[in-house]
C-alpha cells in the first residue's frame, strides 16, 4: 500500500492542570502546576504526600447513573476526551466508512480503581458481593471499546499496554494504520486513573515517588535534587486523519505526525539501560521514518519523570542520537507541572507537543533550580519560550524497557 500523510485535527484532555486543551495550555505557559499535599493512604491520614489529581471532572453530561456504574474512571476519561477531540476537529467522521475509523487507546494499568474496590468487596463481603460489571470495568481495552460504542467507529480497535509508553505507542500504532492505508482516521491516546492508596503504596515502596512535602519542589525533572515523580492521572486523546481527507474538508490542522520509533531496552524491569541505547534508537527510528535531517529537530517533549535514572539516561539518549546538535535542542518536561500520568502521559504530552507546534511556543520545565552535571542540555528553565518548531519529538519510556517516540512537524 502507498504511504500517506497523517495529521492531527482534534485534541482532548483531562489532566491535573486542566480539563481541556485550552485550559491545560494556558496553565502550562503560566507555569501553574497541578500539585497538592494530600493523603496517600485513607487508613493513614497522617501520612501525607504530593498528589496530582484531576479536578472538577464531571462525567454527568455524558454518563447517566447507570452508565457510571458500568464504566471505570479510565473509560469515563477516554469518552469525555474523545468527544472533546471530535468537537475540536469539527467532524463526527461519519462521512468515512465506519470500518475505516479506528480507536487505539492505551492504559498502563487498566481499571485499577475497580480492581481495588472489588477485591475489597470479595475479601470483606464475599463472592456474591462482587459487581457483575467487575471484569468489563477493570480491563484496559474497555476505554477504546466504549469510545467505539459511543461513536460507531468499527475499524481496528485495541489497547496498547506498555506501562508509561502506552499513550505514545497507541498514537504511533494508529499513525501507522492510517499511513499504510488500513484506516482513514483514528481516535488515539492514553488514559489512566491511579489515585488510590494501593497504587501509591506500590510505587512508594519501590522508591519511585518523591518524598518531598513541598509542592513547588516535588516534580523537578533534570534538577540535581530530584528524587522521584509525582503520581497523577488523566487522559490525552488525538483525532488523527489522513491528510487529503482533512484538507478536503478544510480542517484545522495542528501538526503532522511523520515518524514513530518503538524499541525495548531488554535490560531490567524498572531501570532503563544506563547508556540510553534503547531510547536513542527509538528517537533515531522516528526521525528516519520522518525522512528529515536530524538537525531539523529543535524541540523534544521529554519523558522527564524527575527520577535520577530516567532523567540522566534520557539526556544520554538524546546526546547519543543527536551528537553535538543535542545542545541546540530545547528540551522540556510537561511532568514538571502535570506529574506522571503513567499510561496517559504520552497522550497528554502529544497534545502539548501539537499545541506547541501550532502556537510557536514551548512551556518551561517548572521547578528547576540546581544543575546536574549528568543533565546538561537546554531544559527551558527560564520560562515559556517563543519557538518556531521545525520538527519535534515526544518521548515515553516505560517499565519493562519499553521506549516510544513520535516525530511531529508543521504542515507544509
């Protein structure tokens, strides 16, 4: 099949920094994070930690009481964002054969809230008190499934589960399906809800979460004093269309996705390859597929988790990929304000990258104060910056060694 161009025509998001692309973008440019000091464990109210919660989310406009009982929060997020993104795109895509419109929505964990709640019911109330909706609420693919049910899109539909790379790789897989002619459009991104004690305990006990009690020094990617990420939840969804279809209907186009790289470190369950070879290869593959000079990339939305190993390794990977040109690339971390949204992170960061290209601006990496010799690139620490982006990358690196990278560029 001939290769086709793929563009982004609609955006939707739910995040700790806002529940629409406009609200998220304005808060990021203003340097407003979504962190608060809260209670991690309901049974230990005295144990406080920094959290990044979605605020003022109301699914009531799309879900009645019966539907709310049937759908986990990750599904509610995904449906909300898909509706928002289609509205932003100005189309319901009904002019396309429904078997040529797909849904690829990733989740790193799935319906964790439902899993915890129903396990408690099972152990404290008995097997007959486990909800009839338990299985369909806890499985990660139901976000994509419910979006398809709501929209009638009958094309390729699946969930990518690659930990923190899930959202990015979902978008990459949807991009390829359109590029190679299997679909004409797709809803793609990631969704996650992890704001429960069980999840905090797991990450906390492996020492992945920051122990900071200062909301302004909690998620500080690339800073020498970083000591872990802030756990958050949310969703980011894109409407992807074949370029000629979008052009014919006069669509607003944010950016073109032109490359995708996917690799595995094959090194360790949680630690990245310290030399950054897997992440570097993912970036290299994305740029090569885009068919552009490496020097054309002047912006990277980094994975940037605020853990010691990730930030140092990602810096090494960028330098391995770009050599001396790495010093000329603006690198920022959206997680410095949203926290780490796990499987949703790549979806939200793709939304941010598209907005950055469209608006010719990039947000700062908030909270950065203390330079680290291992992290010596331009991390956009002085404030939001005007930048005519010639090509951009968005990186996601997940437990299990999963690496995903998307390459974006303005539409010519």
